[in-house]
């Protein structure tokens, strides 16, 4: 049994979910599947240890389709499904690594976040329900750096080590973009 923070517990009053895990013959990792007490799959992945404290490898997290996360359709299903893959990503030695992607219930990408040793580092991007980019920019060691585009490209913020240096919108941004195109 696992508590709310996914720590193994023997106390059933603290249990929030349960996991099935074990080593596959010849494998050094523990395969893991986490379920709620109704037997619904919540997550799958692999761990380096039998206490499930050091995730290592690809993980998939699942969620229910609800009116809160499904603004397109007020039903609780999309194409006959009640659940969906909500987040995918990779851990290396217990730290998030590489691209972590979250999804809308219909399977379209919602957000891409890049990690290095558990810290946001690299490209960041969010998408609207139609798949159009809404926010994009770059993180360096957990801090916004350089040009960040907001509101689908209608606003540009410039950051230096997470400090907002300038912000352009409307005519000023269009003039800057036109000038940049002319110099190429």
C-alpha cells in the first residue's frame, strides 16, 4: 500500500493506493504499476529500488476525463474513453530528465517541459486545445532566459536569469518582428 506521497505504508488508514511491482528476470529495475483501490491504473514506470524511492526510466500517468479538464465536450468521455494519458516523462536516478509532456483528454499536447537533473532546463511550450502554441521560451537552470512569447505570439517578454527586462505587445512587437525579417 502507498500513502498520499507514494511512500510504502503498512498502515491501512494512511493508504491511498497500492502498487504491483517486481523484477523481470534479468532486469535490474523494478517494474511498477500503481492503482487506486478500485483497481484503476494511475501510473506505470520503473524504479531502481524495492522501496520505490528512486524512479528510473519512462513513466506514464493517467487521469479521468472530467468537465474540468475537458472544455470541448461536457460529457465524461472522449471517443468512448473515460480516462486518458495525462503526463509522460523520464526519470534518471530519481530526477526528472528530458522532455515531460502533458496532454489534453483528447490526446493533443498541452505542455512540454524540459528537465535536466530534476531542474527545468531547456525548451518550454504550452498549447491551446487546437494545438496552437500559446507560450514558449527557454529555461536555464530553472530560470526564464531570453525571449518568451505569450498569448500565442502576441506578446514578447525578455528575461535575464528570471528577471523581466522588457515586454513588447501590439504595434511595437510587430515593428520589431518586421525589422528582424528585413535584416534577414
